[in-house]
C-alpha cells in the first residue's frame, strides 16, 4: 500500500502550489500544458519570495511604504499657538521654548494657569496626544490683550557680543574665559524664548547670516537680556569659585543680606514663598502661601543621578557661575580628581544662574541647551531655560523651602 501524507499548508499561496503539482501528474505527457502550469508555479513562488522579503525587512528602505508625515502647520495655526504661548509666558506660566505648536508644556502650563485662578481644571489629552498639535480650550483667556504676536526686531552689536567659537570638548572649553552662544541664531532664539526652527519659519533664509542691523520677525515677549543678569536681586556677585563646589553655609554665614533676612519696619508680613517640583510632570511651581503664582518646565535627574526627593532649602543664588565638570561625579555621584573648571557664559552647563540647595552639589540652574528642557535627564539637579531661571531667581531668596516630589 502506498503511504499517504497529510500536508497542512502554511500560507494561502501553498494550496495553489500543491494543486498545480497534482496537475503535473495528469498532464505529464502533455508538455504544452505542463509548461503553462509550470510558469504559473514560478510566478506564484516569486510573489511568495517577495512577501517573505518584505516581512523580514530585507528589501531596501526605498521599496517600503513610508509612513505619512504630519502636515506642516499653516501660518494661521502657528500664529494662534504662538499667541497662547506668549500669553502664558507673560503670565509666568511658561510653556518653555516658543515653537508655534500646542505642545505638551503648552497644555501643562495652561492647565496650571487655570488652576491658579480657581477655574475649572483643564483636562490634558491622553498621553502622547499632545504631540498631535491639538488646540486646547482657550475660552475666557484675553489672548488679544498681548497685541501683535510677532514684531520686527533690529539686531544690535550687543546681541552679537556674546557669540563666538565654542569648542565641543570640555577640556578646550575650560581654557576659555567665557562660554558664548554658538552663533547669532542661538543668541537671538534665547533672547526671544524661541525655538530656532520657529525663527527660521518666520525669517526664511536669514538665520544663518545674521549681522547687526538685520531686521528679524520675532515673538512679542519680554526679551531675555544677558547683560542684565548681573543686576538680578537677590543673589551674589560673580563668584569665581565653582558654584557647585561651595559647602552649604549656615544662616550666619550665608551670602544673603540683611534685607533678605529681615522685614523693614512697618512692612506687612508677606506669605512665605516655596518651590515645589513635580518629578513626574517635569514642572516647577512657585507658591506664595497656598497660591500658585508661576510655573516653569524643568529637566530633572536621571536614574543614575536622581534628583534628591524630599524637603530642602535655598542656600544661595550665584549669577554667571563657574562650573566644576567632573565626569565621575556627573555620572555616578562620586567626586574624582579628574575635573575641569568651566568658565561663566550662556553656554556653561549650568547656564547663567545657580540656585544652590542645602545639599552639596545639587541646585536649580540654567542650561546650555534650552531644547533639552523637559525632554532629557540631568545629573541630579533641576534645570530650566536661562530666561526662566532668571525669572525664578527674582521670586525667591535664601531660606525659602524647596520640595521635590
């Protein structure tokens, strides 16, 4: 008796191939028919091979279907989103860098702004949906009160004074006396709290060749003036000692002045100011008593060097700090003898302001990369955009409480 095997096909193509194989037995003496059937088998097998290659990713990228790209927002959409971002920025509920989109931090800032006014809580979109550039409910906001969304600005020599060569290596940076902006576009973007790509959209073909006297279109925000940082109060004068390398000082030794410690005669007691940092939402809130008065997006510590959860105090405020760059300390929290002292400047790793906590080496500070705020991990500290850390420094003083949770 001839053995009979049962074959279960693995794909929809295989039954047809088997069927054609059976036909061969009946038409093996008819070459013409056989050749026709054989050609069908070859065609089907070709399709099967292509299907396998596509599923396994062997075919080149050009042969695969590319996912549809999100459409570029039109001018009206960009202007409307920027108008809301400027409104929030002016009211000290910062959306971070202005990019003309209804991004994650624009939604968060708006929700906290409404919460601060006792309004109905703004419902955030489901996680991930904030990347879809969906407009939130702006009912009740006086958005027209900000005036024109975009204004014309003439670039000055002072804008370019802090621009210069910036080497990538830490050792080379340590040899400089000042860490400048990388280029004029970098400086103008930070001055107007903006994403460089937004400025490129507003000023096509101009951002790579900026010179004094050029007319640029920029968001209508209060400009961040680098030269004014030294006038910020309270705070210490420029300190050559690395800001993150000073031992925590007691109140008796603090750099804070008497006017920061004591109320003037006849002056009514003000509500205590406190900072609360939410490590899950990457938002820092400033409270006067129980009232939320300002919020800023932040970057917090990583898994290797986590920001210290708990209750702390502001110990001092240092303007235009020098920074001790120690790779071992930054990555593993262990001080080593192999370090570099990086000079002050807007592209110092801790930016233009260091707000020390009563835990050595940990502080709230600026950044050399505003694009990274809220989207990357820090080395244990709390990092803000330079324009925001300066505004924060005007609202607090040594002795104020800081809660990280």
